[in-house]
């Protein structure tokens, strides 16, 4: 029983129509081959579809199915494990496609793995809650000058500063027309750097806003706008201050990273031929770490122009990592593209995965962890950005935002 895929298969993640058409074609051919019981072609076409759109859970499941039906038992179990890390479910146990695997110890071990993946883990503590009835919160930063946490929203296109547990509006689109959905926030001595993106979910979205972003610099003391400019044909998702001569912003639309200044943005690195959906970025030991929402974590060396994938060693799912934060030898990952969602940290040794610790998993909060920030010696993160609160593109109001505190 293969997993059936909806018509578009998340095609919005593709940049070229011919890639979309090929994906549809190979997926359709794989289904037809399965129906005809031509399992060799089923495997061939499923693999080709996965090459065009890696790490889609349904394609991954079908590859595991095809491998089993072609007698490739160990490969099938490995592929099934990879699928379960993305989408933990016991449904596979009812699937007759895997009947040839039932006596393998490694296959029996999968049940234990699923139970561990579905287990509720809550190592952090709930710190603050705010209403998301109108504000869909997405981003978090820390203003060291005032020692205040900052929160950015999608729907209301607002940047808030948190003072004594209350939110004060310091930037919104009614006063600053280049403010779209607030996606990333970082602090420097001279400026608070903010990147925004004109997602369709923002209030008062207009067709002319399509694929626009902006960079905004605020005074860290009084929050006055010091500079603002548009970045066309981009959807910026994160921004990091490295030093005064290096501020970087990720673009998930074109899979680029921009170097931004007070006066404009230029391409720092172009990953359009290698990556699918660039999200979070971090700077570690003169290298850029970036999370591709489809392919996983990578490092980039600007000197050598070398892009290298960080091997997960099957300790976590590559897919679905959104924001990342590096602190004291650990890379904190906020993963919302898996079932269940989780927050975990990776101990890195020379950019190699040494160990993985799950911090929170399968919490009662129903929405998505997105970003975190270091405050003094602790990590604070958005636990449930309300991406589940839209019906046909209209925001219906999400459950209260929970900001969680990770004590180190």
C-alpha cells in the first residue's frame, strides 16, 4: 500500500516549471508501475522523483516500499527509518508491501524507534505567553542595550519590544511602509537589524508586494528608523550580525545569502544550483552554517566557496529545520517540518555531529517552533508560531504564543 501524494507535492518549493512537470511525471509513472506490479520501474521512477524533490515523506515511504518489493530488504529498512524520522507513525506495520521484512531484527527495532520519536519530551520551561488572536509571531531577538527581548509578527507586520513582561510596539507598517512580515532580528551596538518579507499572510497584502523584502535598521536605544530599503525579488527569512563589516540575510525564494549594509544588499553566496529552501543561518568559526528546509544543515566557507552538507548520521531528520542558533559548541535547531515537531541541539566537533540531544518534542502546543535567541546564559525560543491558524489564506487566530526558556 503505497502512500498517495497530493497533486502539487509542495511544488511551491521549486523555482522552475520544468522541474515541477518532471516531478509530476515521474511520480505518476511510479504509481502506474506499482498498479501494474512492475516493481522495478516503480523503484526507478520513485527514486527519480525523490531526486527532483528530496526528503518528501511520501516519496521516501514509496522508495522504502519499492525497495522491499524488489527484495532489497536492508535498504528498505534504512529508507523506512529515514521516513519515520520525518513522519513517525505505526501505519507501516499494516502495510503488506513490507511483509518480507517482518522477521528482520532491524525491522522489529523500528517500532521502538517510532515510540521514542512520538514520546513527549519537555526539558524547557514555559516562560511567557502572549495572545496570537491577531499577532502571528514568527521571529525573536534580543536588544542587549536595553536588555529586552524583541518579537516580530507576520500578520500585523509589527516589531515589539518586551518591557516588564508587556509588549510595546516599536515598528509597524502603518508608520514604516517597508515593513512586511518581520522574519529576522539581530542586534549590533549601532543598530538593530531587521529583515522583513512580503508573504501573502501579511495584513493588507497587495499583489504588487509579491516577492518583496526589506532591510530596516533601528537605533537600539530609542528604536527610531535609521535606514530602510527594499530588496526586490527576495523573501528574506533570517538575519545575523557577524561584525560591523558583515551582516548576512538568507533568501528562501532564490536560495541566496545577501550581505547587507546601511545602504543596500549584495549577493554574498548563491546556492540556487545546490539547495532548495534556505532558512536559518548562523556564523561559526569563520564559516556560515545554514539550514535548508529540504536537505538539512550545511556549512559554507566564503574563502574556498565550498558548500558541505553536515552528515546527520541518522541521528535526526534532515528535513524541516527552520531556525538555528549556535552557542557554546552547540547548534540549536528548531524543527517544524516533521511529525512530531521538536527542538534539539547538536554538539559539533569541527562541524561534525558528535551527539544530539532532544530538548522538546511532541509538546501540547500545536503550532511551530521557529527561532531562538541567547539571553544571558539561557536560550529563549518561539515554541508555537501560528502557521496552523490559517483557513484558505485567512488568519483565524492561533493559540497563545508560548516563549520557552532552555536552561543550560
